[in-house]
């Protein structure tokens, strides 16, 4: 099967030093999704500069609310990143108010989405004898390169599924 090359993967060597955890999405006090994630706390002065960078300057909540009216893909991201109850589960106590960069992994597409979020609250839980810190997140902006890559990966998956479906009809 031919492979179509796409844009470079934004999730590369720069993310090797990120901390790991899980993102939980809740709806009506029920966890509806749990995905592997990596994150880093963005310290000063970078925390004040990063939103002005091209990767994040045009993908804030306001930008997504407009794009959500135009395309289902953007509506899904808008709902999931900016309007959902998201929590980062980690074993390292994150500071309330901190800006973090989060990488969520989508195994079905072998892709990721990267976004900035602010930690609005942190709880302490004990699970299996270990401290776990669910940190409530408020989405701030989505990394433009990761959006481009995710769109590409979703389209590749659709093409692959279509080719497999077509080839099974020939047999």
C-alpha cells in the first residue's frame, strides 16, 4: 500500500523530557475518556511569550469558537479542549495557576494534539498506595502544527480504510 508523506511530526525530540500522566474527560460526573498524555510546566518568562508565538497565537478559544461554526473537526476540538471538564492525573503535584503544555496521544490515529492549559485546581488522591493529583485544566490555545498533523493523520486513516475496503471487495 502506498504511503503518502505528510507534514513533519511536531511531537519529536523536544518532548522527551516531558512528564507523563493521563487526561480524563468528564461529563456529568462520569469519566467518558482517559488518554495517555505528556506535559511540561511553562515557567516565566516563557509563559508570557508563548501565546504570542505563531504556533499558538491564532488558536485560542475565541478563534476556535468561530472555526467551530464552519467545520465539525474544529467543533470537536473546541468542545473537548475548551468546554469539557478535563483533568490531568499526575504523580507530581502541579502548581495551581501554572500554564502547561499538554500532549494527548490518540492511538487510533497514531497522532497527538498539543495544547496549552491553565491549572485551575488540584486535588490529592491516594490510589494503590500512591499519591495521585487530579489537576483541573482550562484550555488556553491549541498548537497549530499539531492540528495540521492530526487532520493529515485522520485523512490518511480514511484513505487507508477506503483502500482496504475496496481491496476486500475485489477478492
